[in-house]
C-alpha cells in the first residue's frame, strides 16, 4: 500500500477522471495504463459533474494536508503536480459554472439574429413584389388614360408602401449590424474566457499577499504567456456599478484596493467548508472600515485581539453564526487554529469545535476575518495554508494612483 498522501492524491485524480473504484489495485491499473499522462494533460474540466466535484472538494477538505504542496512533494516528486492539478481543476470547474449565463446569452442572441435575418428576407421579397406592382401600374397608366385618376391613387399608395418598407429595412439593417457586432464581441470573449479565468484564479491564489508592483509584473508576464493582449482583473470579476457601491461604502478606488476586495468577496462566496480565512494587512485601516460597512447586514461583530472579552465574543460568534472581524492581529493566535483548520467533530446532527478549554457548538453561518495594521505581521508556516493574506499596503505608485483617482473624481 502507498503512503496516505499518495493514496489521497491518486484518489482525487481517479474521481475527477470518473473512476469510482479507488482501491490500490485500481490506482496501479490507472497508472500503468498507456497514455495516462496524455489523459491528464488533456483533461477538460467541463466534463466534471457537480456531484463529482463536490466529492473531490470533500476529499480536499478532509485530507487537506495530503494536498499541501510541501507534503505532496515530500511524499513523491511526481505527486506534487498531481495534487496541484486536482485543486486547480476543482477551482476551474467553479469558474466554468459561473460563465454558463454568458454562453446562454450568446445562444439567445444568435437565435434573435436568425429571426431578424428571416424577417429581413421576407421584407426584401415584399419590396420586390411592390416594385413589380409599381411597374405594372405605370404600364396601365400609359395604356388606359381613362383610368388615370384611379391608377395615380394606386401608384401613390404603392409608393408610400415602398417608403415605409425602405425605412423599416434600413432600421432592421442597422439592428442586424449591431447584433452581428455583439455576437462577434461575445464570441471573442468566450474564446479567451478560459485563459482569463485561469489568470483570475492564479491571481486570487498566489498574488493576494504580494505588493502592488510584484502583482503588476507577475500579471503582465502571465498575460503575455497566455497569449492575451491584455487582462483586467477588475473588469473580469466585477462591474462598474459594483465598484461604485464599494466606493460609496468607503473603499478606495485604486487598483490595489479593488483587487483585494475582489479576493475577499471571492472567498466569501465559497462554500463554508472550502473557505480559507482572509487576513487583511491594512496599515491605513481603510479596507477594514469598508469591510465593516459592506458586512453590516451580516450579523457583524468587531473585536480587538487584546479585548478582555475576546474569547467570550469568539465563542458566541461561533455558536450563533455571526460574522466576526478580529482587529489588531499581530499573528495567528493558537486559540484560532481549530477554527481556521475547521477541526469540527460531529455530534449527531450538529458539529462542535474546541475553543480553548471549551467545546462549542459550531454554526455553519459563522464567518471570520482577521485584520492588522502591522505591515509585517508574523504568520507561521503552519498558518500560511489556512489563512489568505490580503496585502493593502500602499506603495508610492499606488498612493499616486489614489490621489489621481480622487482628483479625477
């Protein structure tokens, strides 16, 4: 039998590949199969059913240590890329689920385009018919002068019909061109959507703790490597109206602040058992104040790490499913580790967690945010995998961007 780390990683691979027999015999048979490397390299995350993705996410949660890059590499050099492959495909599957509305919208636009083209064809046939009728009326006008008045009225009526048809055709032609342009634009967006989704996932995973200049250089390099002319994280993950709402809540509108807000809100949208805790490095406290405003309707409670009632407030928040912001964090307190690792124990239909010396009922609605004004907090290695550092430290160029944005507004 292989080490547990190897077994867990291979089980994740087999589940994603649709192989439900995860015994060691099945794993050896899979690895010995000819072309297995090509099967993994060309695997399409679109083929992952939701129930399989959820079972793999449960495996990732239950055996998160096995998928830690250091543990995987320690177990086997070949296991680390497979562990990263499993986690990346699960995240990519979530992104594909979010873009489904765009694909549906494209199908609707194409259907409208076909209907418009059919209507245009019928109107053109009508126009040709009317033109022929005008020609016949002119011949009758010349040959039957006694019916001149009647024919003149018919010609006038036919000409009005032609004018109305021409106006309608011109209007439909403009609509046809506009819809064609929209279809072309959406088609181009869909063609690059997987790459842009990968860039967004990579940014959220690897760059949230990086300073602004390193983020920019890495994102530019990744964008170039992906073969894209440009990539704007803000435009990809949120709308202008959302940014205006965040600004009205007190969030600065510079790139660093918006990017970090996107990382925070992406984490908030994750299922509770796959969520990592955001750790805001916020020297100016602007981001923390914005977060308080943004979460004010989420049963929010704010405490400082140094408060005398810190443990009591933490216990109540966990028990009653509150949203808790802990400020002035210079590191990760040991009492928080069971919560951050989600060391939950099932007791019948409910879960409990140990906080200090007490066993507390755990409410799935509980959400935790950590914040510090210290630009260089100490986060030990064992905490790095269970918190997501989000760096709001403003560089000189970022400060210039904030000042420019404020002046421009």
